C-alpha cells in the first residue's frame, strides 16, 4: 500500500500537468480528463491482457457481476477525480478523494455485513466537516476555486467506495490482475466515445512520455493496492495510503506554487483525522475479536 500510494502521487502529478499546465510546464497542451483516462486505460488494458494470457487466467474472470460493478464505478470515480485535479489544488483534490474509505465502510454495512460502532459516525461527521470548511473558504490562499468541484470530488469518493467493495467481493474469486483489468476494459470504449464526440487533442513530443508514465505507474498502483486488499485486512493497510496527502501538499507547493490557508489546512486535517481514526478503531476491534 505504501508503494501504491507513491505511484498514485506520481500519477496525480502528471495528470495535473496535462490537465492544467502552467509555470515551467506552460508549453504542455491542455488535455481533457476523459482523454487522459482513455490513454491510461489503453496502456493498462494492454498490460493486463499480456499478463492474463501469460498466466493462463480466465480472461473475463469468475465473479462477473462484481467485476463489472468494479469497472463501472471505478472508471466513473477516476474521471471525476481527474476533473477535480484539473480544477482544484492538488492537495485538496487528493484529500477529498481520501474520503472513499468512509464510504467503503458505509456500503460495506449492507454488502459485507460490516458492523459500525456509534463513535464511527462521529468520525464520519468530522471528515465531512473538513470538506465543509474547505468549501466555505473558496480559496487556498493563493488560488480561488468553485466549491462545486468539492462536491464532484465527494461524489467521486462515493463511487470509489462502491468500487472498493466490489474489489473485496472478488477477493476469493478472481486474481488481482483480473480485478484491475475490468477498470480499463470498461473505461476504454466509454472514453473513446467521449473523445470522438467532444474532440481529441493529439499528444506531441514529451507529452507522449508523460502519458506513458501515467499509464505504467497507474498499473503499478492499482495492482499493488489490489494485492494489499487481497492479502491483508482493509483496516490494517488503508491508513498507509494517506501518506499521499503529504506528497500532494509538497507537489502543490513546489511544482504548482499552491499555498494553503490555515482554514484549508484545518479542513484537510479534519478529513484525515476522521478517516484515520475510523481505520485505527476498525483495526483494533478486529484484533480484539481475533484474540
């Protein structure tokens, strides 16, 4: 999960460069998020097909219902997230996406038989209050933004929560690479249609290298994350991914000249504290039940 978090940080950096080029990277073309999802999906799908054929794994998997759900909700969540990366400071977009484990827990109540303690609802509210605080500021200190993009980020986190539950549903039925493949398998034709009807920006020069990096590191991140969820309890490995918030703040400051106001830092802190406390308590309660 630690390696996955690092790979996702690299992906987010380059997606931000292509969707909102500025500063040292102002010569980059501005790509629509759905086109980046298309390129990313084509690269990921090619890698998945090669590995699946080499390992002689059933191509379409076994638990098709939840594999398709994983693909649909995962692809939708990612596209929404890329739009938030384009229109919000990278630290805010990344942190709001970290609400997905809370929604994973909420959806796991009916889908996985998850038990939620009363105090966890307090942590849910703490995290959501962080989003509310950031939305009220409408500015990071250096950049003004439309709070509606926060809402889109929140919806993206909701869809990610469904996708993560689908991953867990496939835990004992399908190989991690199959679970990963359904994401680009569904995303590729959908994003291709969007590109056909909304225009296509042809990459040039070093932009091809950036797109390749996004595709390859996304593949690494997805496989590593899926393996983490397959081989360890979610409550134990999930907190590790939040180190990505530190990466995002650093990238925003040093690469995109994004400075955060005290209110925004407070909102980010509320989100992360609420999510981390939930994960920590789930892990502790899991240990108590086992002992």
